[in-house]
């Protein structure tokens, strides 16, 4: 049977935060699904790391699993903490900065 989600154990309870680890001076990612309509990725950002301003053709929802991130959407800056989520709309430039270490689950949904 074909599996659509990868890089994760099936039929087992897992703690999502533990599926990606911090590494000094790096942004670590683990892709769980990558398709035409949806992308699921876990990230771990070390303090001071960032993804510079860019835009996506899909709506991008970030859920923080640990730490705190500074997320810029357009001209507005948001401080997002563990347990919080924010959506970065398609076509609007956005950026992420790790004021401290943080982990996130990123879901991007593209137009079908």
C-alpha cells in the first residue's frame, strides 16, 4: 500500500516536538509530506538562525512546538510562542527569526 506521509513511524503514538532536533548554528528540517496541494515539514531553528523574507504560492500555517519565533508577515511583526499558531497568506512576503531556539510544524496548502 502506498504511503503519502514519510519520515515518520506509522501506527505509533509520537511526540511531534521530538521528531526534529536542534543543531548549533543550523536550521534543521524533516519533510513529512510534499505534494502538489500540500506540504508538511518540521523545523528546528537554533538561536539567531532565520529564513529571510520570501513569499509562497500557498497559505503557510506555522504551529510552534517549542520556544519562540519572530515572524514577519508583510510589514507586521509577530512574536509567536510554544502552543501558538499563525497563518502566513499566499503571495505576502514573510520571514522567520529565532530570537531563541524554536521548533515548528509547517503546513502549506496550495490551490488545487
